[in-house]
C-alpha cells in the first residue's frame, strides 16, 4: 500500500514583492553601486574641470629650484694655509675671517722695505741739515761781501777826491815852481802826494773788483743749493717708490687673511689647514640666505603668456602644504640649449624637434618667506598666472 503524496502548501507573497523574470532587471531607483559610480563621476569631472580651468589660466612648471648668488672666495696670493676659521654651514658677517695664509716671508720682505725707506729718510735728513748750513753760510757771506763792496766803493770815491785834489795841487805846484814861488823840495812833496793819491785810488778800485769777485763766489754757492735740491727731489722719488712697495706688501699681507665680503652662509670650504694654495684658486663658497629667488625653465610654447610682474604661487617639496607668493621678475632672452657644453651639429640629417625651455626668474614677495629657510638647489613647483 503506497503512502499518500504530501500536499504542497501555498506560497505567501508580500504585496510589494514581485518576481521578475530571469535576466530582467528590476525597474525602479538607483542601486548602491550606481550611486557610487555617479558620485565618482561627479568628483572626476569636477577635478577635470578644475584642472582644465587652471591650465588655461595658469602656467605650471616643476622644473624649478631655489637659486641665489653663489659667491666664490678665491685666493689673491699663493702660500700655505695656516688656519681655517669656519666650516660649511656656518653663518658669517661681513669681514669675518675664513682662513689665513702663511705671511712670514711677506713680513720679512716688508721689514727690508721699511729699512730701505728709513735709509732714504736718513739721507734726506742729512741733506736737509747740510743744505741749511750752506744756506746760512751763503747768507752770512753775502752780507759780509756786500758790506766789503760798499766800503770799497766808498774808498774809491774818497780816493778819487784825493787824487783830484792832488792833481790840482800838482798843477799849481808846477806853475809855482816855474815862477820860483816854492822850493824844489816843496814841489817834490806835491808830486809825491799826487803819486800816492793815484796809487791809493788804484788800490781802492782793485778792492772793489775783489769785492765783486768775492760776492760772485758767494752767489756761485747757490749752485750747490740747487744740487742739494736735485738730490732731495731724487730722494723724494725714491721714498715715493719705496712707500708704494710698502703699500703693495700691506695689500699682500691683507690678502693672506681671507675674509667674507658680505653676511651669509658658508656653503663649502675647499681647502684644509696645511695645504698649499695658488693665486686664483677657489677656497670657499657662500651665499646670502636673504637674497634667494626661484629659477625655473618654461616651455617656449608658454612664453607668450608670460609677463613681468605676473603673480606666482610657489610650493616647496621641503615644506608640504606651504604656498609662498612671488612674481615674475625676469624672462630670459635665450633658450637654455644655447648654453649647452656639448653642441648638437646633427651631421646625419636626422632631426627630432624638442620643445625648448626659456629661463625665468621669480622673486619672492617681501613678506612671503617669513621664518622659512630656503636653501639654493631646493626643488619647487610654480604656478604662474597668465
């Protein structure tokens, strides 16, 4: 006898549920997946729209870095380094000592030059003394000889008067002797007096000539004064030349103490104590941290959109999230490829066109830096307003 078949119970259906045929999606609202896709699409198109807008209104460049005037300190003399006072990374002010170069030989040479200068000064002092003595002698001799000349000329005048009177007496005596008014002895005395007066006059005239000659000799002493003056000029020229050598050695000594020319940071020192340096050799490198800017290279296709003074947003890799303000200060007039050390003559005739880059300088706004330390070579990104 077979068991009876079970009777299937009826399936209860909820009023809001329907069974869709296989392969047919349920009509009605969005699923969770569709909502996520829609939201991602909105976000994507929003970012895409913003990106398109920004790239139509701004010029971007990641080929940018912090730049500064890198000052190279070189040696102006040669010698051995005796001391290095600073190291890389140290802050300095203008005039700070960087290093010393041995100055023993320079000091010895300077001492020799000083000795030569003192010798010339001593000769000049001796010459001045001799010249002074000679001048005093000439003045005294001139006065003495002029007095002698005046006396001799006065004696000549007196002698002429005496000679004239004696001649007159002789003339009268001749008349009287002819008239036998006087004796022969008296006439002879008159003749002797006339001869004596004539000889005295000749002696006085000779004395005047001697006085003139003596005065001429005194005036000739002035030639010695001129010789002294010439020697003094020669010694003065020697002293000037030696003083110039002394100043040159002082400059040489000052160059043996290498000092900073401005305040800043010492980036590197390329020499150590005990090493020998040559003239013109690079010894240290420094820059002023307060005078930095951004150096960037802009594609030539964007140069037409650049203008001096255009605002710039600067982001630094070293400080994520920090945005600094600046402006375009200079637009290069030559592409960077022109300064390439290795030319590209293209002898094969094959040519690949490459977009060139134009160097652009961007200055930071005065208040943009704040307390941030920007080091030359740091990478940055710039966004320049068209």
